[in-house]
C-alpha cells in the first residue's frame, strides 16, 4: 500500500459538505483508505478571478493505486461532484491534488509529484504540518515542518484568514489567531 498525501479544497456552495462528500467518496473506493485528516482551514484564494474563500485541508491515504490511477480517481470524483474545468486558480466545487506519493518524484504531461507548488502554499503546508510534520520533500530534502516554518517566517500567511474552522457533526467552531 502506498502512502499518499492529498490536498482537498472547495470554494463553491456548501464547502464543508463538499469536502465531506469527497472524503466519503474516497473512502468508498475499494483501493483506498483514509488514515488521517487535518483540520479544515478557511483561506483566501491565491490568484484568479474574484471569488469566495476556500475551505482547505489535507488527507493521508493508504492506497493500492498507481499515481496515474490515483489521479483518475481524483478527477472522476471532481467531475462527478460538478467541477467544471476552468483553469488554474478559478473557483471550484472540489479540488483534489496529489501532494506526495510515497517519496516518488515524477513528471508527465498529466501529473507532477510532488506537487510542484506545495512548498509555496501556506494552506497546504498548514494541513500537512498538522498530520505529517516529519515527512521529507523528496526533491528539496526539507521536512514539512521546516517548509511550514519558512513560509510563516517569510510572511506568507497572507492567504489565510487566520481562522481555523473545526467541525463536529453539524457544529462549526471558529478560532481566529
């Protein structure tokens, strides 16, 4: 079984319900098992047109899927949940991205692992730091903890609203820093 870390986000409709639905669909896949989930964080969009804030998180998956098959599963879930291809940084019902697949380094026309911008994305590093601080980036040779500290120290917290959104059933609790 491969260990995969995936980013998950939504900024259209009921964002929390969208994240929960995508996670449920991943759990229903025979070849996948979610073993950890970060908190969900409300973050401002990075680039693109004017749009709603995102709700983002990171999940850890154990899977007997190849990277390419994992991408197909992710894209199928996105499409089935109503995501319309609109380009990078546009609003989306659901977004699933492979961040790490074991310590694999690969790049094809369809897939780059590790995710090529994860070390620049506060909202990704925040969730990764919560559930996998000691994972080492196979290209940069830095731990998630180190990359997260660097991005915070360099003032890249700007895209975040500063609030952690915690959910328990239907109860929403918001803690702002």
